[in-house]
C-alpha cells in the first residue's frame, strides 16, 4: 500500500475507534448487561469477585482508549513519533488480546481458568504495589498491612476456585497470566484469517513496544534510517530513527482487528444460551 492508501486506512480505523469509544464510555450503568442463561453468565458464576466478563470488558476498555489516543494523535500532530506510538499501541494490543484470549475457548472450564489466571495476576500485582509503599505513621502501616492481608485472602480465593474446576492444588496458587502467550494465542485466532500481515506484525508490535516501554536501545537501533548515518572523525556513528506510515498502519490495524473480534466475542458470549 502507498502512503496515501495507509493514511486513508488510518482514517477509517479512527472512525471505528470513535464508535467503540462511545460504546465503551457509555453512561454510569457500566458495561453491556450479561444476560441470565448466557454462556458468559455461566462463566461468571465461578468467581464473581473478578468474573470472566470483567476480564474481557477491562481488556476492551484498555484497547479502545489506547487505540483512540494513538489514532487521534497521529491525525492531529501529523508526526510519526518513532517510539511513543508503539508503546501506546502495544497496550491497546494487549487489552484487545486479553478479551479475545479469555472469551474465545469453546469450553467453559478453559474460559474460567483463563479468567482466574487474570484474577491471580491482578491481585498479585496489587500485592506487590502495596508492599512497595512506605507508611508515614503507625496508622498508615496498619492500613497497609490490612490491605496486603486482603490481597493474600483474594489470592487464596482464586486458588480455591481453580481447584474447584480441576486444577491440581499444588499448581493452583501458581497460575498466572503471561502476556506474551496471550498475544500469541489471540493473534493466531483473530488475525490469521485476515489475509494481511497483521498476524505476523502483532508479535513485532509487542516486542517493539516492549523494548521502547522499557527504554531498551535495540528497538531504536532497528528503526535507524541507514541512509542518514553519519560517521564522525572520531569514529562515532550518528543516525536518525524513523517510523513509517506502513509500520504505524500495520500496528494500528492489528489492534483494530483484535478489538473488533473482542467486541464480537463479548456480545455473543453475553447474549447466547450455549454452554
């Protein structure tokens, strides 16, 4: 595709993101109702404190917010920031992938187990955050200790729910969501049938975005325009990093396709009367 064709496609993506944003923002009533008797309602019964529907909906909210921000920024600034868009779209990709990943399996037990993996990871990250805080006085320390104790209780509750659906007790407390596996699984389901390069680009986006998010130099090195390299008299090399419209378009389209699949899965699961 030419640059003009990519720009036109990015414009269409922006319109789709705006529609999803309006749906995700909604009003104070929250996400679309999960109908009684639907497959998603059945999924949610196992662990209502952190149900499968919340795992999926939070993923979609994350996807839409980051996607819309990236596309709006591209349109308004007309600047292809080499690193920033990849970090933002990486977050959008993970959110959309999480929704597809947790909703796609045909078997309820698999959907529930994935929901529990997300819950376990969520509570464990909260526990780590609380443990990193420093209390200013004895009262704050008591509050922190109580909050940490609640997280430990919730982690134990997740493990108990996992055992309830057949997980071995020794493994139940160790389950967790692995982001890279989520991306791989979801991309193979949602992107492989598009006929484009999005499936192969999903992992590229994930790795590029991760490198930039963590401040690794190698991702910038990969974006150096070799034609602009200048060698100084002392041997130093200077170059300019770039992001092409095609790179950004592929990154954004991977998120768009995954988000579309996530919304469609959510709507089917919340309103059908299958398993």
